[in-house]
C-alpha cells in the first residue's frame, strides 16, 4: 500500500480522500491555490504545497506544479477526485511517466470514454444497450438525413467531445436537422476543439439512472447497484438517491450484471459509472464516467462500503475487498447538494461563513469543507456541502431530510437549502414521479 498520497483537488472531495487515506494509515499531501491557503483540506492534510494563483487553470489544472509538489513531498500516488484533472487522459499518462501512480483508470480507458462516440461503440460491442443512433460520427448532411429518417424524429445531435449536456441540439424534422448539425459542429469546435458530432433518437421524458461499478487489476468486477440522478438543473445534479425508486430487483440485477460483464470485457480497472437514460422500462447507455462521483456517498450508504478506499486499494494493485454475493442493498439513501447560490435565481453567493452548524443523529452524514469564519472563494464550483441521509425506506429518508435540513445552519451566504426544503415537500417527489425535466419545470414555475 502507498505510504503517501497527493490529493489533487479541493473542497469536500479533498477532505473525503484525506479521510480515506488516514483510515488506511496513508500520509496526505494537499495542494492549494493562493485563494485556498486557509481551506480545510490544507489544514487537515499532513503536508501542503501551494501550486499557484486562484484561477484553476493556474493551480488545480497546473500539471507541472502538481507533479513538482508530488516530487518534493515524495508522494507515491495522486488522487484526482472529481472535476479538474480527473478525466484528463494526458494527465493520467504524465503522472505515470513521472513514476507516480494515478488513482483512477488507465489513460487509455479515460480517453476511450472521453470520446463519446468511441465510448458508445465500445460499450455497445461489450453487450450494453445504447440509444439508437448513428454508428459513429456524422460527417455529411445527406448521411445525417438518412440516419435520422431511419431512427425517427425527433433526433438529438451530440458532440463526441462533449458530455454533461454541452453542444447538444434537438431536431424535429429534416429542415431543423440540416441547421442543427453544422450549428452543433461549430459549438463543439469552439467548446471542445473537436467538431465531431453524432445522432441519437431523442428520448422525451427519461430518468437518468447510473450504475456504479468497481473493478480491480485482477479481473474482479462488482456493481454497487444504481443511483437515480434525474433531479438536475442546467445539467447540474441537485439531489440523488439510491436505489432508484423506479426499478424492481429483477431489472436492477439484470442491468448490474450487463455492466459488470462489459467492464470486465474492456479490461477497465478503478471505480466507474455507466450512465443510462431509462424510459418505458428500457435502459439506454449514453456515457461512462471514469472518476469518483460527487454522489458516491448514497452508494456507500446503501452498500456499507468505502468507495474511495476501494479506488486507492485498486490503484495499489490490491483486490476488491468484496464479491458481488457479499453485496446487498441496505435501505435507501438521498443526497442533497448544497450550493453557495441564491435558491431562486441560482446566482453564486460566495463570501464569509458567519455560522456553521451541521445536523447529526441517526442516518445523517454531512460532507463539507466549510467552517465558521471560512471565506467561500468566488473562483470555483459552488458546491459547499452534501447532506446525505440513510434510512430503512425512502419515506424514512424524506422524514430525515426534512428534519436535518431544518437543523442545518450556514450563515453569511445564500445556499440552496430552501430549494431542497421545497423540493422534498412536493407530492411528485414523495411518489418519485419525476423525470430529468421535472425539477426545471418546478423552479421555472416559481419565476
Ligand atoms: C439525451 C437526452 C435525450 N435523448 N440523449 C444531457 C447530458 C448528457 N450527459 C446527455 N444528456 C441527454 N441526452 C438522448 N438520446 C436528454 C439528455 C438530457 C439529460 C440527461 C440526463 C440528465 C439530465 C438531462 C437534462 C437534459 C437533457
């Protein structure tokens, strides 16, 4: 096992990785920007190195500075967390070339899944159902029109280099398609420096369900069931739950098995997430994430497994600590993402935290790097806390959320706590009758 790990991240996920390391007897190195000199991840780590000024491109994305920090501190491995360099294949490669272990999948697998056209082809060939669409990129408009007529309108034009919703265009007929393809291509070129686009049948009211897998370097693969992440706004998840209230055990077991077989077939090793759209009882793969995700705690709650610890064990060449037959779903879990934002306009609300009180009690977990007196900087993602509740049933989780959101105090800035209080009081939330557009309709309705 590693003696020392460098954590190439900030905020709650840097703390989360630090905590896993400490429990494993691993020393930690924090890196930070000048804006984060007083951040909790720097305070908790055994050592810390300043890697540059506030803008992420000059600090948390500054590869030479991060490698230097790993060198001077004698770290053996680098955990990227989520965001920043976590899905950057060339970073993973450079880390390895410098003699450090990248705690994540191989650069080859990151690149494979980073290209959404390749990901779909590889995952489909490995036996996973995908959204019907073009087999590969679309390069001319007549071909686009033929493919679209074949799959049926409406169709969605997507960017191969995209993901997370950027560079998508819906076309309801051929006229729209002939406009959408070049428009999507230009947007994709500007945003991702890759103008490749592909077509998919547009699903109108799906849920977003994702399957968590863990795979080691010895060919062992397990799935940790699924999460329902349909409640999002502007492609930012707001609330996630596990298991999905819409699946039965047979559907769950079947999709989990399909994902494990595919992951084994492609030789992937680390934590990973296969994202699906789910509509009318059918799963359609769209993308695979090759990192630890923000919402991993709901999976940890229902499985009783430390997912971050598993990523570290896998990178060190160890075997998964569990077999599929050891895993069972224990109850239900829900995570609320609490952002430093106005709960109605979603305008960012950085600033000094004047009061900080986290809820506790049975089945309550808070992952946050906040403390009273801390100043939330304006330069980074607005996520400041995650409230995760675990209970025997979904109903118990909702009761526990109502109780714990009421206890939580984050003074000095605006947060999305009131949005969560409103959301969990909705009858459609109680009955889990939501799709990926439901939350946007709810918040639009309030003006
Ligand atoms: C889709 C879709 C409908 N049909 N693909 C958006 C983010 C990117 N990861 C994929 N996305 C979508 N792909 C087809 N064929 C609708 C979305 C989508 C969405 C997906 C998941 C969660 C929230 C979403 C919000 C809007 C659109």
